[in-house]
C-alpha cells in the first residue's frame, strides 16, 4: 500500500524507478493481488500514468485491464478505472491536443499508436461483446467511460467494429438505449457513438432507424430548442444525415412515418433576424441539408416526387420561400436555402407553379424569380449565391414547359411592359453585359428555357433587340452571333472565353432539333465563314474548347438542315468542311469538348458547383446534348451525297412504314377502346341482370312467406270455426252424432241396400241350382258310379245351404241396423231446432257471429293480398323476360364483337406479314448500304426521327 501511495502522491522514497519499471510492477500487482482494494489502487495508478506513458501502459497492461473487465464485474469503481485507462491508451484526441506544436510525423506516429492498440483490443471479438455488455450497467462510472472507449474504437477501426456489433445479439439495441439515458452527458456521448457507428454502413443504418431513432432524435431536437439549440442539436442532425443519405429504405421510412411534417417548425424564422449565432447558422445549415437529402436528384424519381409532394402539402416549401424572401438572413444560409428550394421544386409541376406565384415583400411586389435573377446578373453578389440562383432557375424550368413559355413570353414584343422589370429583360441584360460571368449565367439560363421545347425555340426567333438609336432592331439570334464575331477580336486583348462558351452553348441548344432555327442561323451570310475560320485556325490551349463548340454548332447546322437554303444545303456544307477544314480535323476539333477537364465534372450532377468563376464553363444539361449529338454529327459529316440520297430513301421508306404502323396502331386502339366500352356495357348489364334476379328471388321468397302466413291463418280460422261449432252444444249434434256423421251413415245405408239386393239375386240363383241338382240326383240314383257323385253333390248342397243361411242372418242384421239408423235420423231431424233454441244463449251467439265475421273479413283481406302479390309476381316475370331478351341481345352483340376481334387479329396478322416484308426490305437496304461502305451503328430510322 505504501508503494501505491508513493506512486499516486509522487513522494520519493529512495531511487526513483523508471516509468516502464513502475508500470511493470503495477501490472504484477494487478495480476497477483488477491485483495480487491489492492487491485483497484493498482489500476487507478495505471490510469494516472496512461497519458504520459501511453506506449508502456498499452503494451504491458492491456491484457490485465481486459481481465479486470471480465473478473471484477461486481466493483464498478475498478471497472471505471480500467475503462478510462483503455480509453487513454486507444484514443488519439488527447495526443492531438498535446502535439499541436509538433511536426506531422509525430502526429502520424501517435495516430498509428492508437490504431495499433485498437487492433490488439479487437483481436478477440469477445472483447467488443464484453464492452457492449458493460454498457448495460447503469452506474455512471462504468457506462460513460464505456461509451467513450467504444467511440474511440469506432474512430480507429470503424468497419471491423461495425461488423462485430452487427453480429452481436442486441448489439445495436443496447447502444440505442443510450439515447433514453436521463444523464445528458451519457446521452450526448451516445449521439457521438451512434454517429461513428452509422458511417457508411447501410445495414446498421436500417437497424438504428427501425429502433425508433427518428422519433427519439426529433424529440431531442425539439427539447433542445430546434435551430436555436446547441451542439446537441448539431449532433442529432449529423446522425440523421448519416441515417438518410444514400439510404432509400430509411428515406422511405422517414417519409412514411410523417417525419417530414415535423421538420416545418425548424424553419419558422422570426422578423428579427439580426444577431444569428454561429451555432444557429450551423444547425439551420444542417437542417437544410437534411431536406435536400430527401429530394436529391440522385434519389429515385418516384421517391423524390413523393417527398416533394409531402413538403408542399405540409407547408415546408412555403416556409422555405419565406426564409428566401426574408431580410437579415446570413449569406450562407440564404445560399443553402436557395439550393434547397431548387431541389424541392425540381421536376414537380405543383411546386414549380407555387414558386412562380411567390412575390418578394417589396413595393411594388415583384416575383421571387425576378428578384433572384437580379442577384444572378449582379457582379457584386457572392459567387456561390449567383451559382445557387442559377441552379434554382434551372430547377424551376426542369420539365416545366409552362414555366419555359412564361419566361420566353417576357421577351416577346407583345408582352413587354416598359414600367416593370421582367425575367426576360434581366436575362438579356446579363447576356450582353460587360461581366463574363453574367454572360455565361444568362446564356445558360436562357438555354434552359429552350430545353426540349421546340415551340419556345421557334418563339424566341421573334425576339427583336434595339442595339442603338437610328439603327433597325436585330433578332436575338443575330445579336448573339454578332457578339461571338466581335468577341473573337476582343479575345486577342482580354479573357472572354467564358462569354463565348456561354453563347455557343445557347446557340447549340437553340438550333438543335429545330430546322427553322437552323435556317435562320444560316441565313446570315457571315455565320458559316466565321465558324469555319474558328475551327480551321491553330489556336492556343484556351481556345480549343471554343473551337470544339464551333465545330458542334456547324455540325448541328448540317445534321438538322432541311436544305431550304440553296447555298447552305447539307452537301455544300460538308464540301465546305472538306475543303476548308478537313473531315478528320473537324472530328478532332469536335472531340475537344468531351476531352476538356471540366466536362466530366459538370456531367456528374445537375447543381453547378465550381471552385472559382474561371472554371464555370460547362452546364450539366449541355453535356447530355453533346453526348447525344457527337456521334451522329461525325457520321453525318463522313457521309457522301449518294449515301445521303440512299439514306433519305431509307428514311422515306421507314417513314411510310411507320405511318402504316401508326395507322394500324390507331385502328387497333380504336377497336380496343370500342371493345372495352362494350365489355363495360355487358358487365353493367350483367350486374343489372344479377340485381334483378336477386330482386325477383327476394320477392318470390316474400310471396312464399305470405303464402305460408295465409295457410297458417287459414288453419287458425278453421280451428276457431271448429271451436265455435263445438260451443253450440246439442244444436249441431244428433244423439252424439254430427251432421257429417249422419251423412256418412246415410251413405252406408244406401250401400247396404245395394248389397241386400245383390244377395237376394244370388239367393235366387242358388235356389235354381238346388232344384236342378235334385232333379239330376233322381235320375242318377240307380247308377253304381252315381253314389259317390251324389254324395259329393249333397255335401256341396249342404255347404251352400249353410252359406245361404249365414248370408240370410247377415242380411237380417243389416236390415235391423238400417231400420235403427233410419229411426235415429228421423228422431234427430225432428229434435234439432228446439234443442238448439233452448240451449244457446243469444249473447254468446252474437259474439260467435262477430268473431266469424272478423275471420271472414281477414280471410278476404288475405285473399286480396295474395292476389296483389300474384300480380306483382307476374309483372316481375315480365320484367325478367325483358331482361333475358336484353341479355340475349347483348350476347349477340358480344359474339359480333368477338367476330370483329377475330377479324382485327387477322388484320394484325396481315400487318405482321407486312412488317416482315418491310423488315426484309430494310435488311436488303442495309446490305446495300454496307456494300457501299457505310457502317450502320444505330437504327437510321431513330437517327432520322430526331
């Protein structure tokens, strides 16, 4: 213990050991001490020496410190000392502070030392897993140094640590819990840790995002005061940028979670914008970058359009436009706001229309576009601000033919207002000003007003400019070429390359794919000689780009020439090139454009970002045009007149073929539309039929229900009538026998009479048979064989007599029953009325009669209802019959349409046969062209369609 006190207090006791010896002894104490207090003091001593003797502590104590983390988990104090010591050894921040005055080699050595110890620590991935486990400890002295240590490891060996954390169970989730820590120090360092963790790792970025990171970070930003917050807001914004930049999955999750709406309050800037703090500028700059990440042109078009729509609907675009027009906003924030608004409106018609309606708070109010263009053509404004305004104008016109028409309209004579400044006037003023940067910006801006818009290219030919008093006005096209030719003389005295490049890009964009503009350009007799002179000269390195653009412009005049000017047909221009320049020389000069060092930089992204104004030469959209035209112009220049004629024939054939195909396509579309319409009608009729069938089924079920109710009521009425007849007592009975029974008895008596008469007849027949048998017996009594026969006959006779006797007895009984029944019937008929009059009460009879009348009326009502239902059923059956006939008609029409479709398919087959014939003709024409030495790299029909 005295040794530890000596090390900590710094008291000298005898000869002082060296640093390495002291550290070795402390490491031995850590490894061999059995008391926790001794180990704790030794680790504390190592911590105090770890900054001064970083190499020694890292080399000798690393394994012992890791062992402490594994074995002494119960003591938070020793864990904290061990983690702090490891942090001091691995982290390079402290070394950077101490070595500010040292040379770069010493600093590099310190960085290499931290990297070396980091590699030692992560040789076993379990060490990182152990560190993640320690972060679950709530004790401040363990959790905070653990966060700092893991951050240092990520700074030194980010990809390796990210891989270990990614495969560790719940590794990212443990780190996300740091954001929920109530201690701000741990939460803030947790933000720094997550920043390092999410760098360039899309998998971890997705996991962090789905661990509810967006919600937590936005809550922290709101709690800290949004744009007015401190460094914590900046850290949250940096982490959000890590999660969203170049990560389409997280961007979609951010949009679907309605987090874009929560960004709007960030940009609510008050009227008093004086005294912006540096932290507020930084925060707002990062917030604007976050908006730009969501609508960046490098994102997929669908995702960008969806975010643009959300930003307009939630009012975020309106809020940004408010900052744009506000006063007192710092220049860098204004510049970034302009860039942000640019990308929010780029390619979105709704957002572009809204931006066109924004007015600046001036007197009189001016459109925001006019105010921004005033800044762009003002050479006193900062360069980055002018670039931002140009980008905003380009984005406003991107895929916006309506906006292009509005800009060009401000240049036309019929719409010019002398009392107000328009966008067209500002562009013309910048185009012809003395500032070359204004010339370039105005030329590029005007070129974007013509991009992919043939109508506006033709409209711009109408623009007339007044050059000076007493001279007639000249067209804008002529004035541009005049400046080019005059600029050639000025270039000899000063640097006007930027102006000429801008004008040449404008002219190339203007006349490309516009034969009328080509004719207007060639109509000036000075233009072609000027271009050929520029191309043929051997100028310096700076003039090569101008020569390449002149070659491109002349090539466009050849490729899009409609041969309307006799002196400048395609063939004559090619002959002129061959004589004055040479085809190979022309192609070489044309290649100067794409070989320029600034060309590839401009082709990378739409935003014009240049280190200095002198490097501002190429526009992004113009690089696309060059890429599209360079090859076809080269081919057009090398073609001979015969090849041109053959190609024209091929083009005409292809055009005819295309017209035929177009006609058939239109016919097929019309037939498809008719077929679709009839299918919809059939579907509608079918649905109506199904509805009617359902209605009929429903009504039939109702009718059946009414029938059942009627039968039930009928049975009920019959029972009630039976009850009333039973209640009348003896009046409806005869000696216990009802009237129906009496009728039945009379019928039985009548039947018995018939049986009696039948039996009498049978009896007479038997008597006659007996008499005949007696006479036969007397005659055959003497014969020997007649004895047996006589005996049999006598037996048969006795049997007949017994049968006759039994039948006589039965007849007597029947007669007696008949007489009894007749007597009973006569007695009943004579006693019915007196007995009923004596037994029934008059009031009871009246009540029964009223009930009987009610039942009768109810029965009549039910009969009427059944009749009505029968009538409605008949009507429904008629309606069903009519619907069935309609369906039959539709079925007939459907069959007819199917027949038409079959005929159409036959016509299509004929068309395919025709196309095959045409393809064979085209193939033969291509072979003829190849035989003539022409190489077809692309479809001549496609080339001719441009």
